[in-house]
C-alpha cells in the first residue's frame, strides 16, 4: 500500500527518519511535484515511446465537442 504525505520543507529529514525507523515501512521516497507516479500513465507513456501504441488522430473541433458535452 502506498501513501502520499505533504510535509513542511523544514521537517522532511525528521519525517524520513521517523518512517525509516518503523520496521514494517519498506521504502521512503520523496516525490517531486512534477513527477508522474500513476503506473497506468507511466505504462502508457512507455508504450508510446517504444512504438507499441500509436496516437489517435483527433481534431480540435472534436476535442471541444467532447469537453462541452
């Protein structure tokens, strides 16, 4: 199970040490604000970069219709 916590910048090191001291916590990792962590999005990006998935052409008019419906 994963949790995302927001911690004040000046308390990050204290929080990391606290979580690392708990025996059943396996891993403590800081996530940057611009980092993608959703695994399905990461897989989709990887598939596109490897050429396994081709993007679907979509006109701006169609996109606007989808958003305003």
